[in-house]
């Protein structure tokens, strides 16, 4: 392993190399670039890889971290309004030392992380792995420009509770079920989402995107790459 900072950008770079005979699908070299000094762009990736491996003929993206730093809403807001398809979640930390919430498994094709970066800054991070990227046709560094328009809300999104829409959609349900849905305004929306979807309702219309979600999508469309 070789580590250092690229003199062009100052960003830290890690290079793993060495042939792995027992696992032929593992690449002989892997380069990790982190955006600590400035945002990483496709042009930077191509230039760095070309300078390290001038004869490389097959360069593929294996892992991407897409992050959003916001100060307009809180950890509690994000946690309560989050709707996601993943089954596994993990929460740890406290208000004093900072809280973190993981959505999905660290071994899955994608997972999300919400944590308090500073007292007034919340970070939402999506980690997309090779399997997910490849399924979306994002194989080469240049392909990652398409992240601007990728529908990430199908994986994870921030929604808002609409009492009127849910009351209308559950009209005719047994009284206990309808009463539960109408009283669910204070429940986490991932739970409301699962109850509604398990009963065949189109949740996207019943739990519309929140102002916070629209802000994230606006930031996504302005992705620097």
C-alpha cells in the first residue's frame, strides 16, 4: 500500500497493489481518492490514474460516497422523516457526542448514513458500491456525471406526513387500521410507509417529498464532477 497527497489537488490518495492469484476478479491495483482539500472531479480522477498507470486499459469505479452537508434541518427531523427500502438499520451515539444512523448493511450494494458532523451541520451520505453502480451503467469515472439525475429517492428520501391524503386513502379500512393511520403523524415515516405499502397503496403520493428532500435533490443536480 502507498499513501500520500496528490500535489495537484492536495487530496489524500491510497494505492493498493499486488496480484491476488486466488481471486482473479480482484483488480491488481485499487486507487482511493478522498475530497479533503477540494471536491474530487472526473477530470482529476482521469488525470491521476493516467499519471500513475499510463498503460492502463481498463479503469472501473468500485465505490462512490455522495455527501450532502446541510444546516437547515436537524438529526431528529431527518430520522423521523426518512423513508427507505433497507431492512437493517443501526443507531448509536447521543446528543453530547453526536448521533449517527446507518440505513442498510455495510456489505450491501448501497447504504446511507446520517450523522451530526458539527453542532450546526448535518451530513447525509450515500455510499454506492460496484454492484449498484454497474446496474445503473456507471462503470467509468466519466459515467458518474449521471449521478446528478439518478433517482436516489427510490433508495432513501425525506418525506412529510399528509393527514388528508392518508385519511382519504384509508377510507373504508377497518376502524382500527384507519384510526392507526390517522394517528400516525407522530410515528417515524418508515413505519407508516411499510404499513401503507403492504396494503397496496402508492406511498409516493401519500407521503410527498418534504422541503428537506427537495433541497437535497437541488444539491444533487448541482453535483460537481
